[in-house]
């Protein structure tokens, strides 16, 4: 299994909703990432988990809350988002520090 | 910090060769990646260079010159399916967590 699986693929939510994005990998990778990508822009790093511990938070607003329940799973909890948070949210993983990123297919989020 | 520059758009003809350039200025360097991304899809890994020189992988090759802060991705025998965005990404010192992406080059392959 060489995949990073993200669900849902598409999500529409209102500004008062609470939702969660999910990411799963079974490659034994020890680092997992959340990226945000706006249309025609490069991915921007949001969070990094290394060995299930949050190691990087790139000054992301608290309305985004990451969670890593175990080494295979990564969640991103969303609450009180703004329309400008609409974007493609990408999960990625790597085996170690020097390895390439494996990306999931992303969740296309629209905030109304 | 990292500053990565690549052309915004390029157009080429099916069967041709195209070279996508990437220049970078970084506070530290620990490798350069090229990714391909089709619209609405995840980036997929194409190549990795950490030492100077050319890495060839089928129709795709990537070159790195660390002294010049320069890389290029060479695509041969272009196919329509190669129409995509090509992202140059530089890894800073320390770990893959510091991977910074350029804005991407949108390549359009014409028949």
C-alpha cells in the first residue's frame, strides 16, 4: 500500500459548522503533514506531526485544530471557518526526514 | 528563508522537448524536488536532486547546480497528459518539514 487516503474528497460547510478532515496511510511513515493550497498557488505548510507529536505549527489560526490519534491517522478539525479558508487541503507523509512527500488526493473545501 | 522562482506558464507542442527552470535563494539547502500536479489533484513526485548533475528517469530529467542556485526539469517526447503544473520545491536545513514550494509552472501541451 503506497497511498495516502483522504476523506472526504469534497466538503461544503457553513461558517458555524464543525467538521473534520481525515487522512490515513499504512506505509509506516512516521511524519505526517497538512498543507493548504489555494487555486494556482503552491501548497503551504500548516502542521507537521513527527512520531505522533506536533512538531511544527506554521502560525495557523486556532479554528484549525490538528490531531494525530496514532501513527497511521491524521485529522484536521475545522470550526468557525471563514470563506477565505476555502482551498484544497492536502495531507502528506514521509518515512523519515530525508524522504520525499507522498500526498493524498486532497479535500476540496468550500466555506459558505 | 527560501525564495524560489519559476516561470508562471509555458506552452509546448506534443512530441517536443521542454525545459522548466527553477532558481532559488535559500538560507540552507538540503535537496530539491520536482512535483507534477494536475488540476484538482495531489502533487506527485517526479525527481529529487541533492548533488550537482543530471538525474534521468525515463522521459523526465532534472538538473541541479548548487553553486548557481539553479535547477531545471526536462520533459522529452511531450504528451498531452503532461499538461499540468510543475512545482519546484527546496528542502532547507534539518528536515523535510522545511520543504518550500515554488509557485509552479503551468505547462500546456498543444497537439
